[in-house]
């Protein structure tokens, strides 16, 4: 490793997001909370920092902010690569992989069969189990357990269904190129029966990957449960490249009936703004929820990257971080069911209270105001703005007086904007420099932004988590300034608070 490589590594390595020590990662896999520990498995190339040799890497955490890398959990071999999938806790040992005293964890993953292997060219679903709480895994000798002879059948997410139709395992997976989610059921995780299919619907500008299915109470009412089906697609996101859409509806144990299908069949890209997105930024893909999260909460992590430029981001020797974990809830407003997302993890507990910064009731006019005493590289910013006559207003983070990442509101356009064209290093791929936007409505006449800044990312939770945007940035570690700005007139910062972690 050269000195220059070292410098790059330390500049961008996230403080409060997971990244592998010196290898490549993509999708989070098999997220599970078990015996007091959050397990994050992930698509990993144990031998390099670009995609390849797909295996399941492994990291653990107790606070969802700080992670410990573990040995590779499930490794590729001469026959198969280990593509994305999920893990369940088989409490009743339905699979028979357990012993009298230990119920197994069972991983359900896609075997992507290699040239020259028995199932060459096929993607099929396979099992592995762990009897030591997820640290070591044994592949099932009867793999694959579900083979449709398809080249693009992958990303099984298994949940336990307990409802009017009975109690059994349900798998959602994709036929990626058919823009279809397929639903299967099983009593033992080994024998699977097709229940139904869903799609194509809404966004179909790219292949469908990594689905998830979970129930959520509407506005916390346990008597009013709805089901959410998430589907990641690549490309075809609202700001180009990889992104995740979701549908809200009902699942009766057999079929998913969507209440948020705007259009069926293959779609016109002009309708992207009508669909529901997990995140409107460029770098939030393959999001998936934890099995057995505490208190029945729905917690999700996504890969913080985009297939458009994923293999090129300047973070040698590791490449790609995960997003922060988010709690997902469901709310009804204006006759529509939508997800609300909130970051999980106690940043305040890791913060340096002597460096906290606040500002209140400050009106700015056609200016950029650098905030004295607010500089930092890892920070949570909470800001509330009231619009004035300005066309655009907001914050510039990781700035140096010349460059910075702009997070702004354009009230006349009802849009939230993230402009990373001058965020630092952007020239590693032509599609990276971007000015991206998401629809946003004022709330009580104003705009609330919570922004999590780390060494190579910004994650924005606007209007209490109604709209989120996640983007990678690669600023110099000397770019630490925070500024507020308004263009074309005035805007008022009602309140701004910064929690500094580093
Ligand atoms: C999504 C994906 C999955 C696949 C995995 C391979 O990013 O393409 O569909 O299982 O990555 O690494």
C-alpha cells in the first residue's frame, strides 16, 4: 500500500457507518438481532476492493453505530458465488438443523452458479445454518432447495407469517429481468411452494432486486396493520441509477395487493415522481430490514453506493460504506400511506458536548454565512427554516469557502436539493457530480432538516423523516465549515443545532 493510498483511506473512512477494513462490500444481507447483538452480513469480495468472489462478510454491533468486523461468514467456492439473502431464527427447529438444546439460525441465500458447475448459468436459493449465534456457518448438503432453472432468480428475504392463513415461512425473491417479486411458502425452509407473483408495477426503469416484505401499524395502531413491499431497482431511480421503491397494501398469506400501484406494466420514466421511494438520493440501495429487531421495530440498513460508479469511488483499500440504520414507521396523511424514516443510534452519546453549536432566529438575505464555531467532519445538524423572499436557502456542509455540499430548499418548486458538484473529489466517474432533488412540502409553513455528516456521506431526513436523501461525498478533511445561505432574497433560520462527534 502506498502512502497516498493510506491518506485516502483515512480521509474517507466513516466514523459512524460500517465499511470493511480493506475489501469491497455491497448489499446488506441476513440482518438479524440475536442474543443482544446486531448482525450485519453483506455482499463481500474477501480478496479485493471491486465486485467479485461474492461471499457473505460479517460485522456485529450493539449500538448500530460502531461495528466490529468478523471473519467471512459464508464463502464462495468453485461451484457458486453467494449472492444476497436473509437469515431467520428457526426457534422451533422446523428445518431440523438444530440440536436438542440449540435452535439454529438459517441463512437463505442465492447460489449464483459458476461456469463449469452442475447448475451453470442458474441462480437458485440455498441454505446454510449456524448453531453458534451466527459466527460460523455450514452449507446444507441438499442445496439448492429452490431452483426454477432461471438465470435471474435471486435475493430471497424470508419472514415468519402468522396470520389468518396460518403460520409458515414466506419468501419474497425476484425474477430480476421480469420486474417481478415472487412469493413462496414453506413449513421447513427446505420445501417451497409458489404462492403468487407481483409486478411489473410502478418503477421499471431497471431490473428488480432485493425485495422485502413487512407489516407495520398505521400511525402506531396495532388494529390497523398494513404490509409494505420494498423493491430495489437498478438503474431507474428518481435521480438516476440504483434506488429503492415501495408499495403499501395487504398481504393475505398468499398475495400482495398493492394500494400504491400508480401504473401496471412497464412504465414511462416521466412518472418517476409519482412513485414512492425509500430515499431520493443517489446512494441508498438494496435496503433491507432486520429479523427479530427489538420491540418489533422495523430497522433497515442500505448499501450507501450506486452501481453507476460503485467500483470507482476513491476509497482504497476498502470500498463502499453502509447507510445508518433507520427505523421505519407508517403514517396516513392526505389519504395516502407513506413511510416515515428516522435514524437509529444515539449520536448524542458519542458527541463532544463542549463543541455543540446553536443559532436561533437569524434572517439572511442573498448571502452565505459561515457559522463560526460550527466546523466539523462528523456531525448531526438539526435546522428549521422559515421561507422568505429567497428562491433557495439551506446549508453548505463540509465546506472550505470555495467548495462544499449544498443542501437546500427551493420553496417555489417544492423541492429539496442536494448539490454535490463541488463537494470534493468528483471526477472519478462522469455520472458522480450531480445536483439531485426530491419533492417536499412545507410543514407548518417551514422546513426541518436533520443532516448526518460523516467522512464520506450526507444523509438528510427532511420534515421529520417524510423525505430522505442519502449521498456520498469525498471532501478534503480540511473542508469542515458549515454555512447557511439564501439566494434571490431572504430566509430565516428559526433554530439550528449541531452535535459534533469529531
Ligand atoms: C444487488 C445485487 C443483487 C445480487 C447481489 C450480487 O446489488 O445485484 O441482486 O444478489 O447484488 O452481489
